[in-house]
């Protein structure tokens, strides 16, 4: 694909930021979540420009491959909704093509959102051209619009939309992500992702449908919890068991081979279908999202207590513990050593989320029915959750310099820890509790990491506000 001069061809509005400008200087923190001072997609486009105009900012193939590699290393393990072999084959064909008008707009959108997300993980700014990830994001959205995605629903458009929401979350733009996710939820229901797929659907399509629904559920739960809003993916007639283990059910070798012979490798991705760790991870996060929807997010959004009485609290904790213990190994443990990077990252994701939920449940109270907090167990769960974060940033320090989900969850955990410290003082509990001492060390360590981690202006602004709350500000109940 022939590249043209970006600055010579893009016409931006007078108030529009330069396409070369860093994405983070438009981010501010207002109220409970981060918002944009401007519309979340920069507008560089002219009415007659068409898709060829959106193709202008394409990076060199070498730079693109670096960003794609970063995406599949850091993001795809957590959102395994993009068959890598299929994507790379189509991207290779796209780069080799000289006919810009023949490009498929949805495929262009998918390429751009993967470039935008991968660009966030490139810390050496001299290793690629200085096109900002916000520019790639804008191109992805422009290509989506040119595909008429609001009226032409497809699994591929759902892929792009989920990754755009993830991009917003990684930049701590939860309000933008919440609003945008409403489009995905309507389209997902319209495509029937909440139901069993048609019996005639190919093996790869069934796998993709299940994975898209799980990703959407988890995104919905995360946003619902942090914004205290009602989750919107509660209505579905499928569960995690619908996603067959490798070599079982709809994912049997014979069916995979039939599909491969019928469609060819550009359409069917055997690695996508035969990665048992991905299947186990998706099921683990599916069950987590379903539990959170009903038991944490919905009561919180409706201003109801999470626990009705002591028996209900005990039942919820037992249910969550049974879910966690019943996950496919190694996802039912915090031991993440001796695994490949993909599985290692998934174990951290699963463990940190489950132990975050355990902390919330142990801290749940209900004065009317005399349900009290269990500080000892809450401290224990907090230590396990924080250990996941420390393990992650010890290996990948860049996560500490961005308000992506891992750091945001660690901050929320630290807020709960600070609240526990005040409760310990009020109840005059024994200081020699080993879990209390461990969590005090975790809290100090997290503060130290924030103090000594430096990032873009948007990160620094948010860091200052959050450090103030952790060190001296009031922490809300």
C-alpha cells in the first residue's frame, strides 16, 4: 500500500489537535472517572475523502509489524478475539495491494485499532514514526463509519468496537468507553451473540461468537463496577460450558479439518481453535463476569446492599470460591511461574480479578441485618491481588506508567486497603496480624511505585490526584 504525506493531505478543523500531538494531553479527570475535553475521535476528514483519505497515515510495514507484535503480546492474551494467523495473512495481503479503493473498510478499521493499541506499548519513541495512537484510533473510526457499521452489523465490526472500548479503558477514558459500549451491546444482541450460534455455523465462527460475548460481558462488568452503573449484558441463554474444550464438542479435529479444507488457511486459524489455554481463560473470565453482574454490579448500581444477611454473604463467598477452585489449571492459582508469556499474563488477569472480588465480598456489610466486615479475610485477599500487580510490573514496568486496567485495579485495591487501615484503628484490632503487616507493606510499595513512575502529562495529572487521595484525601465508603 503506497504511503503519502500525512500532513499534506489531512485537513483538520481549527480546534483540532495536531495529528502529531501526544494523545495524553487531552485527558482530564473530572468526578469519578476520566473524560475527554473534546470528542474522543479526532476529526481530520473531508466529505469527499473516502477510505483513501483514511489510508494516508498508514505507517511503514516495518513499523506496523512492530505495533502488531506489541498488540498480540500484551492485549490479545486478555482479549483473545482476533485470530492472529487470519489477521496477519489479511494484513499482508492488504500491504501488498496497490488498489486503495479495493480495501475493505472493516478490515482497515481492524488494522488501525490494532495499530493504535500496539502503539501504546512502544516506549522507545525513536523506534517508530511519531504518528500518535490517537491518529490511528481516528482512522479506525473513520473506516468504521465508511463501512456503515451502525446499520451493517457483523462479527468483525464487533471485534473492532470491543477493541476501541478497550483502547478507551487503557487511557482511563471510562465514560467514553461506557457510552461507546452501548452500541456494541445493541449490535451483539442483534447478532444473537447472547444465544447459541446457528448449528450450521462453522467451528471458527462459533468460537469467535463465544469469545466476543465473553469479552463484551467482561468489559461491561468492569465499566459497570467503576462507574456504578447497571450492567447491560445480563440477558443471555448461554454459559461458559458452551465453549468446548479443544478436541471436544464443536471443536473436534474432524470438524476443524473439514473447515480448513473448505475455506483455506486465510479464513480458518487452527491456532485460534486449538489453544486450550485460551479456552480455559475465556471460561474463567466468563464465570467471573457472570458472578459480578448479578452479585456486585447490579446491587451497587441500584444502591442496594451487596449482602442481605450473614447467610447470604457466606453463600456468595462460597460460590465465588467454588468458581475459582473449579477453574481449569493453572487459572485456579496465583502461581504464574513456569508458563509461557501468554498463559502467565492470563493467570495474572484471572487471579487479580477474582481476589479483587473476594476483597469486596469480605468487606461487605449490612447494618440492618448485623452483617459485619471480615477484615482478616479481606486483608488476605488484598495481599493476593496486590501480589499479582507487583508480579506484572516487575516483568513489564510499562504497565505502571499508564492507567490501564491493571494499574486502575491496583489503585482501587489500594483504596480498599486504606479503608481497612482505618477500620483496624477503629476496632483496635491487633497490629501483629501477619496479613495486616503484609498489606501495609504492599500499600507502601504501591505508593512508592507511583511516586517514582513517570509518564505522559495525562498520567502525571491522574497520578497526583490519586496519590493525594491515598496519602491524605478522604476515601469514600
